[in-house]
């Protein structure tokens, strides 16, 4: 069973940072509960397919941008928090944010994304 730390890193790097759709969908299947709920300032989506479409939309809107961790990963029992940066590789971030995720039975059940800038 995956730890909260492993799941938070997978959320950022293997899902939202992955431009290959097949690899991203495989990561989604092993990282999130089937009815995962993802909420950011733009929308709320539910389920693996909707989450995949959301990640693809973000990546399509920012060619050449990458996500990187923006601070230490913090965990309290079944809750994880990870700040992130998003921008051109090797450059200062254009957007900063934080993901807060709830985990149950080794899978993320919900993610809330807040923008910091």
C-alpha cells in the first residue's frame, strides 16, 4: 500500500507533470480512488477520466512548462500537503500553488489545489 508521501509525489510528478497519456493514465489508476474528487479554482472534476482530461488541459495550455516541488511535503495521518511550482523548465515559476490531498486505503480520494500567486 502506497504511503501519503508516495501518493503526493505521484500526484504532482507522475500525473500532472506527465505529458504521455498512457503513462499518466497508469499513474492515475495506481494513485487515486475510482471516484476521486479534484478541485481547483477553475473547476471540480470527479473520477479517473475527468482527472486525466484536467491534467491534459493544464499541460496543453502550457507547452514546455513543468511542475516541481516548491517546498517540503507535509503529512498528518491521512492528509498530505505539497507546494508546487509551474513554469518553463529551468526558469522561475509562472504559477505557484499547493495541493492538499486526503488518502484512504492507500489511494487519494480528494485533492484541493490552491494557487499562491
